[in-house]
């Protein structure tokens, strides 16, 4: 990849052999995330100096294994988007995503917008025993689009009967809606796209609301009206912000309720004004969610295996050679599904 304002280029390279406890993965599919767009056009810097192959939603097959990793050879796998060290105080405390030595494909080392990657085997996820209709490429989105909202739902302690409000019904939100519904929650999906909201109603949402052109106060009242319309409790709501927009984040904070929870899952560089004292006044909780602990990938994938999370209606395959056009179309919001690039 060259500088963000220049065309992407193709480069050949010599793949290094895996060392002890490392593997080489042949990329089968790699999802396109808005984080990739942030790296390319949004001013977000990669940890590894450019040029760098982006892509952190990777599924593939282990084609070579170093000493200590031989059991992974020839297995279908998903590569977690966050690879913690597993040894530091954060990791020992169960907060692997705050690990200061963590590595991310397509950020700290070459990612999945290529043919192969060499990486530590420690956190690989076994992607075997998938439903017949799914290919290994399809489950590449587990690495972020599914696992990230799964961890957010776990951290919000979503329980059966809860009211969960998901702001943003796109690449991550569409799976967040399904996950919360699979946990027994009553889900309200919020977006500015009627097509996405119509789709959300087919896959887990109990109600939807289009907040396009609504000011924050008006949108807040509209959400409260929707809660009442659905005969749900007026308090204890679990609001998961997955749009990654300042408007969405402002709305999420305004929806904080008594004994409620706000989880910030989407990312943007903008700052928004909030009143932190609402947390105290409402005896409420708030958290940020960065990726997903590798330990949660398998239970998230089990929801796919059990048919509780549908992938195919929310993804679309493209050849890797079309990456330039795909990235441009994602940035322009011309693709409603999660693009998966196939080398």
C-alpha cells in the first residue's frame, strides 16, 4: 500500500518460514472493515510503517507450521484481530484487549489483503464443523464484525428479557442485533437506512427506528416512544453504539437510563460533549469495547454453528484484484454488505 491519497499497488514478496510456535496461513477470505478505511483515508496511523498490507478479518488454512505448532497443520482457521501477549498483567487479569504488547494483522504486521501471513499460532481459532452453506471465507468476519459485538454483549451482561438498543445496523451492528437476540434480549435497531432496518427486522430486531435528519433530542424522544410502543421497561436499557459516528455516540449517551449501560463499540475521531454526571445520577455504567478477547471467539462461532447468527445475508464476495474499487465503494457507502475479498 502506498500513501493514502495514491492508488493501491500489488507487490510480490518472499514469505518467511514460520518459526517456533508460528504458522503460515493461506488466506481464504478477508473482510473489509471501516478501520481499514480509517487507515487508508481517515488519518488513522498504522503501528507498522507503510507500505503495509491491511486487513484484519482473516480466515484461511494453515499450510506450514513451525516447531510446537504442528497440530494446526492443514486446519481451517480464523485469525483473531487482536493478538495479546498472554503473559502481562493485563492478560492475567482477563483484559487481554488492553495488552500493551498486542499485535493486530494489517496494523502491526502484514494482514489479510494478501495471499499468506505468518503469525503466532497461540490464539488461532478452529473453524471446522461449519454449517454446509458456509464457506471458510464467510467466517472471516468472525474476526471483528461478529466477535467484537459478541464481546460487547458479554460485557454489557445481556440477559434474557433485557432491552438492548443497537445504534447502527451495518457491518458490526447487524451481527450485534443477532447476538443480543440470541441471548434473549428485546432488540431495538437504530439506523438512517431503511433497507438495513428492514433487514434487521428479519434477523433479530423487535423494533426499528430511522433517525435520519433527527436532532439528538428528537431522536431520544423517538426512541423512548418506540420503547413504550413495544411495551418494554423504561429503564435498565443496554445501549450499544456501533455506528462509529459522532451523531450515534451523542444519541447513545443521551439514552442512558436508570441502572442502564452504554457501550461504545464504534470508533470515530470526533469529540462530542457529554455530561458525565449522568452516570452518577442514574447509577449507570459505561464501557468501551476494543475488539474481542481470543477466548470468546469459539463461543461466538458456536452461535454461527447453531444457526443463531446468520452470515450470508450480510456479506458479499469480491475478488482480491478488485480491492481498489471495493475500498472506494465502502468509503462511499455503496456496499451495504460486509465485503469479503478472495485472493
